[in-house]
C-alpha cells in the first residue's frame, strides 16, 4: 500500500504525541505556544470550506438537529447523571463534561468520507456543534458544579476566549472566502495545500505542548495519568457505542456518522475556552485525551486504505 499525503499527516500527529511524552524538554519549550498554535489550527482548518455556500455549511435539517441534540444535550445530561449517581467528585464530573460538550473534530468530515458515510451531514454537524459548544459547555459545568462554577468560571474571560477562538476565525474565514473567489484554480490548490499542512504542523505543536503536564505526571504520579487515560478511553468508546446503539433505528449509516461526531470530540478547543478555570487537572486530562484524538484517525485511515487495497487486489486477480 502506498502512503498518501493524508496518511503522512495523520502519522505525524500520532508521532507528535509520543514525542511530547518522551521528550519533556521539547514539550516544556512548546507549551507556551500550544494555545496560539490551536488558534492557527482553527483558522487554517476552515480554508478548505471556502468554496462551500452557507447552506452547505449550515443546514438545520431534522437529521442534523437530532445529532446535535444528542451530542450537546443528551450525552452531557447522561454524563452528569452518571457522575451524580456514582458520587464522583465534582472536579472529575467537570472534566467529563468538557469532553461531552466539546464540538466534533474538525477532521470529522474527512473521517466520514473515509468510511463512506454522509460527509455533508458530518460537516454541517461539525460546524454547528462547534458554534453551540460554548453554551452547552457553560450550562453543564454550571449544572454539574452547582454554585462553585459561578465562582470559578470568569464569564468575561470566557466570552473573550469565545471571541478569540470562534468568532475571530469565523471573521477571517469570511474575509478569505471573498478572496478565494478571485483566485485562479492553481492558486486555490496551493492555498488548500498550504492550509492543510499549516493546520497539521500547528496541531502537532499544540499536542506536544499539552504533553508537558502529562510527562511530569507520568514521572511523579503515573497512577494519576493512567486513571485519566481510563476516563478518556471510557468516554470515547462509550459515546461511540452508545450513539451507534441509539441511532441505529435511523439506519446504520446515520448511526455511524453520529458516532464519529459524538465519540471524537475537539477537547483542545474545550480547553482553550475553559483553560485553568475549573482546575489544573484539565490540562493533564486534555493532554491524555489527545491520545485517541490523534491516533484513532490514523487507525481508521489505515483500515480504510487496506480495505480499498484488498478490493483492488481482488478485482485484479479476478
């Protein structure tokens, strides 16, 4: 099998996580640049969608609404309910809420395409879940922590971070859309290629920087790291499986599309909005949560490539 550009990019991201864990000095060096790098990721991740019209990006159809309600309302409610019934400490429930309320990965449409799922629905849900996540995130942090969240979450800082990481990239995207229409096809292709790799490199910097706290904890308190690894794994797998079961009644295609959107969350963006306001453990939790986010797309891509390769080989043999 031949390794294409997308596979190389996913491999780079997966390797960057290991580099961050096993190269603490590099992780420490890049940690101050992790959030600026995330801003770059958000900006350049929007460039490939410049040619799409508003209806292609945002559509309030029954299918999209169903996935969004499940993703940003029902799943967080289940997380809070389970946390309460199990008597988890409020800080732990807050960490899980950040995962459950974060928008879908920017790579969700690409993952949907690899699995022959509804790429357009995936794109629309990704855009809308990202725009709505600040409301869901704050509401469920308030519900899970009761009065304490009112004290710990600075609303003014929260709003400023929303403006920086969501509104400003949206404005820049609108400006670029106007420029993109005047570009030649060749210039547009160069722009797309540059934006893809700029986003990949910036995401690698973000991932390595976020591993600084994880590397320190792995040395001083490894049990803490493995506990968080268990939480993130259970959250990811649990949301994938539960979503598939619940949405199966609408067809396996939609169930798997919703599962990708619900299981793989943009926890980095959730951290950018909340940061240290709910405690220092969020940084470590998000760093560990990047493990499935950075490695699962590569595994899915390799499985899809192998399936295509096997089909082509079988066709050639026959």
